[in-house]
C-alpha cells in the first residue's frame, strides 16, 4: 500500500458514550493510520456515505447501546450496496459472546470487547487490510 491505512471510526445509533471510540482512534493514529471520526449518533447511511466519501480501507464501529444486532447488519448491507465489499469492518464495545457469530456471518472481520489490547487491534487491522488487498 502506497498510502497510510484509512480508518473511519463511527458511533452508530443513539449511543452517547464515545471514550472507547476516541481511544481506538488515537491508537490507529499513533500507528500511522489516517483516522476519520464521525462523531456521535450516526445513522447507518451516514456512516456508509462517509466511508464512500473518505475512500476508507476500514470501518470501526463502537457500540455500547445493545443495538448491534440491528445496526451492524444494516451497515454491512449498505456497504455492499455501495460497492465497498473490500472494506474491513471491525466492531468494538459491549457485545455478548453469543452475538459475535451472527455479526461475523454478516461480514464483520472481528469483534473486540472491553479491555482488548490496542496493539492487537492495530495489528489485526493491518493484517486484514493486507489480506483484502491480496485478494482484491
């Protein structure tokens, strides 16, 4: 890749707690990635529009509200409709273990819960982007 990895960090839905989103945005930025943070209370369509406009490699969704089973599949569907099948999607927040398989079946690359190691997340994203580029 000739340019830094571009990551969109978004807070979908009515969740108003963004500390985790800001922490991961800083970790990505410190790792040399370009970060676009959309702010609080974003609709699925607004997130996908921003991903298209910013030509991102990764969408990171931070969800604490419990609406992940509704919001994430909708975002994944809209990304596919926009032709962004190659974008890596990661989710962080309070996600019950029982819900993770359905999110991955919808196309999420990985789910990171509270206390996840930031270096591990950054490395996962780097590897996932490299893998997608090889396939694409």
